[in-house]
C-alpha cells in the first residue's frame, strides 16, 4: 500500500527538520563564535572610544587642518614614518594617525582634532582591530582562514532554507506566539526570533559567501584585489607621477586644497602619503559604499590629479565589492545602524544557543531510557571545533607580535595594549570560553542540565508535534 500524501509530507518535514538541527549542532559551535565576534565588531570603534581616554576629544572650536595634525605627530615622533591619517569618527573622537617607528610597526597615535595636540599612542591592535581580524579569519592566514569563515555562511544558509521549508506558512507567523513554560517558551521564542531576524540572516549569508568568492577569485584565478592600484593586483593601474619635475613635495594642506577643488563633493576620511603620490578617500553621497569606493590620487610635487574614482562610475562587480562591508557590519548609517546590527547579531548568536538547547532537550526526551542522547558525530564535531579555536590562539599571538610588536634586543615582543582595550578583550574571551564550555556540556550531558527525561510519546505523535503547523 502506497504511503498517503500526508505521510509523505510528514516524512519530508522531518527530514528538513533534521537538516536544520544537524547543521546547527554539527557546525554551530564555530558558527556561534564567528557570529558572536562579528556582533562585537559592529560596535568595536565605539568600545575603543569608551575605554581609551586618548581616543576621546572635547569639541571647542573649528577642527585643525590635516597639515597641522601631521606636523603635530612628526614633532612628537620625529623618527616616525606616517602610514595614514584618519579623520575623527564622531565629533567627540580623536583623529588617528598610523605610523611605523624604527622599533615598532603599526603604532596608533591619537590627536585632538580641535587643538592638534598629540594625546597619546598605543599599538594598532585595539578592540576594533582584534574583532575585525578574528571575525574575518579566526586569526588564521587570510588565504584560507577567510574561506573557513565563509564556509559557515554556507551552513547558515542551509539551516535557514531548511527552517523555511519545514516551518509551514512561516510568513503568517510573525505575530503568533504560544505562551508556555520551559521548552515550549524557548521553542516559540526561537521561532519568532528567527522569523524577525530572517532579513539579517539573509544579509549575513549573502555577504559571508561573497567574502569567500572574493578570496577564491583572488587566490586561485586572477590575483586582482582592487579595481585601481599601483600594482599588478589592480584592474586599472594608476598613472605614475612625473619624477623629472625637480620640485619638492607640496605642503599637505596645499594638496588637500587642490583635492577639494577637484572633488568638492568628497568628504575626506583617509589620507595616505605614498612616496610621490598622495592617496585620499571618503564619502561623496553614494549609497552603501565604503570609503575607498571614492578615491583621489595626487602628484605630491605639482598637485596634478593622477586618478579620480567615483563610486557611481565603478563596474557593477566592484561597486558591490565596496557595498558588502557596509552591509555586513552595518556602519553605513552611523551609530544608529550599528546598534541595529548589534542587536540582531545578539539575536542571531542566541538563536544558535537556543537551538542547541532545544536539540539537547529533544534528544533527551526521545532517548526514553536508551543510552544515546545525542547524534553520532556530535562530540567529534565539538572536539574539532574546540581544536580549531585553540589552534587560532598561536596564530593570533604570532600575527600581533610580528606585525605590531616592538623590537627589543633583536626580538619581536607582543604589543602593549591600552588598559581598557586589554580588559575588554580578556573579558570577551573569558565570556566566550564560558559559553563554549556550557555548549559542550549541554550536548555531552543533556540529562544533567535538563533533569530526568520523560519517556517520549508515540513516534507518530512525536512527528505530529514537530510538524511545522503544530
């Protein structure tokens, strides 16, 4: 006798439900860490501002010029080679100048944008740099660490699609919530939070997969990293400044004035001296693009515009490349959009945790006296995940030491972090380790957390209970 249409539908539903649970549990530990770190990355600049006194300033008058900021830094650190100057993020933020010293690379100098005074200097490794690097590649080499992180965007996509398939008529359930206690409450909360954060999950999936595609294209195909640049890794090589003029470099403020004459629409955010040329980028009224989508390159000896790039003139591929970051981190609308991204990042992280708890509870109930209370491979996956997280530590320490650490007696040492920065990073690591430990314990000993499980109901009743419409 052929199975009924309803029976086939229930079987399909159970399969998709298991796909959703399987991807959440097997890959969930690392996926949680990736989402959790990305959540804090959205507000990392603001956290730096809160805990680093040198990063704060008090508006008193007009801001000083770029040239005055540069002069202040070179006077305070005459041996420094200036890498870049960054405009204040907010009206109460300091300007930041990144310099390399003879004994240390990547030193961040904070300058009061209203008085031009240097307020202090710390390693480039601040809260923002920590979370951005960790979220991008888990501190592993970017050539494959980025691909590892992007792979979890794929598993998140599979979990999302499976949920939409087995949760029938999900588009009608945004305002439905069945009140209850214990597992019922958390199950309903998991569903309603998942529905309301669906748009956010889609954004994270699309942009996360895109980062993987970008990396694959760069590493294994054309080796192109940007649309315009001075090396062969760019689609459009930049014109070289004329070196036969015999003229000295113009003052920075003179070059900035020439740049503003050429691009009055450009709100300059970054200034980078590059030998005989000056690089500038910023915002120019275009929707959802990072600063480098708008670029201007000048010859430092005569102020001639070498290259002028507008976001609106970029080919579609490169325009999207400069849109992915603002969408992924939510920094396109200032603090307001960042706060929205942070809240939904917390929700997404909580969805992973509650999904694991519900999975452990369900298996404990279904076991009904049997010894198995978890899927085969669950603890192997957790072990591998913990091993990956542990392996990221030496990579992170090596990168911090080699690229941002001071050279003392011929050896590189770990950089000294601002006290507030160190406290936040250590606190976040401690909290994350506690969550990871609780996660692993919940899957290893579900009965310990949930208590003695009641016998599972009849298999058909169980299937009906897990059906999407139930």
